[in-house]
C-alpha cells in the first residue's frame, strides 16, 4: 500500500488530502473569501493560508487516522498559481517531508485535476475540459503528454465569471460562480453577448469588457435583471466551451469527456456538455465540488501516480513556479 | 545582526540559533530552493553552522532589502512553527 499526503494552495483554497491506493482518506480544505466586489490578492491569500495550514494538516492526519510514520510520500503543488500562496504551502510540505524522513514530489496543479477526475469518475482516456479561475484548456492525452488542444488566449473562464460577479457585487461566499449559477436559474431573457471562439481557442476578456460596460446601464434602465445577465453570460461562455470540446473530440475520435476544475462543478455546464455528448453517442464524466474545486487529495493522487513510477523531487529542485504548463510534464505513469 | 551601508549598497547579516544540527539543516533546505525575484537586485545567501542558520543580504535598494528580509522572517517563522507542531513523531 502506498499512502501519499498532498498539499494544495495555488489560489484562494488551502487543502491537504491523504490518498491510499485510490482511496481518499481525508481531504480538509479552507477557502479565503473576500467581500463582494473584491478579488483575492497574493499577499492576503498567503496570509490566510499561513494562518490555517497547520490546523488543516492536523485535521488531515486525524480524519485519516494516520500518524506521520504511515505516510510514504509528501506531494505539493509546484505550480502554476500565485507565487506567495504556493510558497507558503511548499514551505510546510518541505519541512514535514524532512521531519518525517519522506520523499517529496512536486506536482503540476493541472495534472492534479486531471488525475483526480480520472480516479473519481473512472474515465479511461477522456478529452479533458479543464475550467477554473486561472485556467481554461481542452486537453487530450497522447504519447506521454497531456496535450493542449485549445485554451483561452486571455483570461480564464472562471476569472471572467468572478470579475463579472464583482461588477454587480454578487457574494463570494461560498464562491462567486456558485452564486451566479443559482441566479442564472431565475433568468428570463437572453441578452446577446459577443461569442469569441477562435479556431480551437477561446477569448473571454472582450465579453467581460462588454458586460462590464453595459451591465449597470441595462440594470438601471430596467431593461434586464441581474439574473438575466447571469443566465446570458453562462449560456454564452459555456456554449463556447462545449464547441471547442466537441471539436477536440472529433479530432481525437474520442468518446469520453471529463470536466475538471472549479467551474466544472457548475451543473448548467455539465448539462450543456451532456447534450452534446448524447448527440455524439459519447459519455460525460464530471465530479462534484469536493473534487472539482482545488483540494489536497488531487495533489496526493497525482503525487501517488508519480511516486509509484519512481519520480521524486529533490529538495534543491523543489522551487515553486507561477507558470507551469500542463504539457511540460512527461506523463510517465500512463502508456 | 550586522548591517552596513555604503554608496548604493546595503548589507545585512543575521544568525538564527536552533537546538540542533538537524533543525538547522531542515530549515536551510526548506528555505533555500526559491530564488529571490530578479528585478529587486537583492542577493540572499543562506548557510548553516552546527546550531545556527546564517543569512546574508546584499542589496542595491533599501526598499527591496526590507521586502526580502520581511518575507524571509515570515517564512522562517512558518518553518519553525511547523517543526514545533509536527517534529516530534519522526523522532520516535
């Protein structure tokens, strides 16, 4: 049996999870929630993580009922993400790895999402849509790489949603995306927005500027409600994502789609993707907020795969990096 | 602690005592891997003796020196807290 503990803190969530041969033993998490209208900044986010990380670590061990001696390997997020929060978490991971005399494994955050999604859903070789606050990529596996077929050319889809939420002061608790999703259910009219698919890529910054510009005018004049805007934004963004996912599937002759990342727990996105899959006779795989949203177990799971094939990170190579593309990693654990 | 100032140049040295060589070595290896941001022009050098961690800064700007020292002390405190909270079981 191989037991891996995973440390994640690349954005506003700090999570520590323990995985034993595909079984999640514990996965506690805390979220840094900012007031409506405000985003999270690196310094403050790092301070939040620093304040709770040792408590979360204690919880992870206690919930799993394990002692440090039971752990075989310490995995942590090497990148990509915000520098200060990444470093806070890496410092604790490096320190406990040495205290406990365990090897360290630096994990690519995106790979963590993919491996967690594969573990939880059992999807074998899916086309992956990775959608979160910091990333938007359509990915397919080939010859030891998760290859990026399409991606955003500016901001991530979750960033577009988060920043729209700030414009009309939607609460960030539990997350702006969740609140937009709930409001969108009450939307009654579709407001036309720019639709910006560029080949295999997507662009969201123009849509954000457009809606930032018109939101208050339309709301003040009573032409539409905030719910209508939430609905229209979701429909537009998600249609674009479904379009590029479908094109990647056609290229790869893939019959499986896996949605991962924080935006992936949006049920409307899953529904729209489900319709497309049904038309193609393909299967859709998605997970709920426990595993879609950043968490420690996903880093533990990717670390478990890496450790099992003998990959470890020397302490001197354990620096964190804000930029770390999904396709930089050689996937040594898959055929 | 020692510091000195000459034209466009700042230096600072600190020594952090630890109970044993093992703790010094852990702190050194936890705090060493990440490079200073290049733009600041600050160079930080860490080294270990039998029971102390030595840190030396060379900087061209007081402001970037202060930022570097401030974040280093934060990181050091986190590493020491982690040792206090989770250090014992490994010694069993």
